[in-house]
């Protein structure tokens, strides 16, 4: 199987002589059609293995709290600051990767935010602690680079799995920190380092990981399925831009589906962020455990990402084989609602450590599966503004975490100060159940919604063509979207599978553009 640059991700407008033999199949866009996670082949699998996220401060919160004399609301507000940093960074990163590619986005994020991790050793009060957590939170925009990169490298039929596995393994860093940092802290204390210094020295470990990740991305990562970076392809003239930046941003922000997914992602990943921020402290205070034991038990929640988020992506791709996009949406709603139910149960079993651990594990499965299921849907919202949409949905996750933590775990009102953490967890579960209902409003003309079928005569080409003006079509900037539209016919479900595969086997250039799509090229983007 070979990969030609003239059938790469749709911005390529002329062939290049370079060909590369790959040990796995690729589609008409040059994207991998399978996910051999044990391989490190360029360009697809090396891009897959570059995501890392760090939730280090939450791992040592009980120690930091006592050393800096922080109150309950101080800790909660510092957690809110961390996820607020991620909101702005994720929105900006969406446009950034659409313009310069995910490789530089990933490396820049790690290099810019690594100093803030080292600066955790210098904090002396709540203000400095909150500021440092804000800038560390900005590093979570790495997630946008990750999802954009996987969406560029893997076929639409497995993109949910690729996004979920990569994102899940990155988020697993949250659990890894809970396992790793408390023993480092305890080890330093046993070596004679005073406790107020030991936790500060411990942060040099995640800071070093940031730098190593940035360097490995620059040295080993590749932006494009052709095996080249965006910059090189643009210099050669084989990669055209997506037009001016504002139309791309407008295209992404103007699609109501992106906003709904941002809201619901706020109550899957946002809830995951909240739990990562509070779980060690909750275990430490509620059950009187040592910091190391509380860290191990709390770390189980994050470490479940080893397979839970990936299984959500697998589930999304599996139901799409039979029920298309409507199956993806139903699976997302069912799984996230179950997550909400078990979140309520988690708050109710606060009197038993064993029950808390068991329910927490079950809750983590559904919560993290829902995260993976979201990015089985997100790549299809917009082709032209995929980076912007990914950034918006990712920012929605961070915003949900900030809002949830501010309401139930960080407020200074008397009722919030008196609110027990287990009651906050219960109410958070009710929030998940209620807000997930908005998924019933998501509708794609060519695939339908959870309750309705597709609009008669609607085609994938028509939907993605609306993102381009007549002038941009005349310049050929839309070709990538048309190739993607052909591949995305698989989202119609099993009944249309045979026809979809036959159509996808034909070169896009030889197929006449649907009349409706040609007319739509002169219309503005609609929701």
C-alpha cells in the first residue's frame, strides 16, 4: 500500500513525487484505516503517541494546603483557575493548529508552560498558587492538538477510536501523577528534606516531562499524512491555506452543533477534571487515609483512562457501522447519562470506603467513555474548521469543570462553605443527567438526529460545501472537504454501506458535484 501526496488531506492541490510504503492501509485522503497502537511508524503512529497531560498539583493538595494555610474555598478557586487557563488556551489553539499545524502547537504548548510547573516550587500564598495553576492549566490545550492530529491521520471509520485512545492515554497522566508524586514527596522527606521543601522539589519531575515531550515532538512528529510539515508543503506549493483566518473561525463558531457538544463535553471531561482536582483530598479527609494511600486510591480514577476513554471511541465507531451518526449520538447520551447516575450514587455511599472505591471505578468507566464518544462525533461537525470546533468543544470541557467546581466545591457563600463534598458530588451527578439531554437537539441534514431521519435528498457534499464561498471554490480550496465528504458517507449506517463503499472507491475529481452543493457554495454557513 502506498501513499501519494496528491490524495492527501484535502488542501493538497498538485501531486508530489514522494511515495512511501506503509505497513497498514490508507484511504483517499492518505489517512490510516487501522490503529496499530504497538507501532511507531511515521507519520500516522508517531503523531498518535505524542499526547501527554499533567494534573500534578492536585496530587499533593493536602500537603500544599497545610503548608500555605489554604482554606476550602482557596483550594477550589485554585482548581477553577487551572481549568479557566485551559478554556482560553484551547480556544486559541484551535485556530492556531488550523493555521500552522499540530506539531508546532504541541511543542509550543509544552515549552511555554513548562516554566510554570517549575515555578510551583516558588509559591508562598494563595495568589501565587492560583496564578501558577492557571498557567499550568493552559497546557491542557495540548488536547486540541492531539485530537486535530489524530483527525488528520486516521480514517473517519476509526477516528473515534484513535481520538479516544490518544486522549485517554494522555488524561491517564492525571492518575499517574496521583500514583507518582506522593511517593516522591515521601521519599524526599525520608531522605532528610523538610516537608515544606519536599513537595516543591517533587514538581521538577513533571516539569522535566514537559520539556522531554516538547523535544520529542519537534524531533519525531510530522504534521501531515504525506510525511511532511505544513510549513514545507506550503513552501512547495502543494498545500494551500484554508483561506483567511476569520472565515475559518466564523465557520466553526457559527455551527450550533459545536456549542451543544461543548456543553455536554463540559459534563464528561469537565466532571473528570473536577474529580481529578478533589478526589485525593476527599479520600484523605473523608476516610482519614495517609497521603500515599489516598493518592493511590484517587489515582485509580485517572488511570482508568488506560482503556475507558478508548472503549468509548471503539463503541462510537462500532455503533456507527450499523446505525451511523444517529448511533454515535444515542451511544453518547446513554453512556453519559449512566455516568451521571453513578456520580449520584458515589455521593450517596460516602460512609463506606469499599463502596466508594467500587462506585468510583464504575463511574469513571462511564464518565471517561463519554469523553471518547464525544470525539467520535466532533470530527464530522465541520471539515474546514475542524481545529476551531475541536478547540471549542475542548474549551467547553474545561469550562464545565470550572463552573462545576465553582458551584459545588469552591464557593464562599455560607451554603457552599457548609456543603459537604459528598453532597457536591451528588448534585454534580444530577447536573450531568439534566444537561446531557441537549444531545437530542443535534441534527445533521444528511444523517438525521437521535429521533428523526435524514432530510430527503441531503448529501454530505452539500453540508461540507456550505463552508466555502464561491470564490474559494473557484480557487480549489474546497477539494479536501469533498474528499472528506465521500469518506463520511459511512456515517449513513448499515443500509447505505454497500453504496457508500462503491462511491468512496471512485476518484472525487471524476464525480460531478451535486447541484445542491454547487448552489450552496454561494450561501453563508448555516447551523
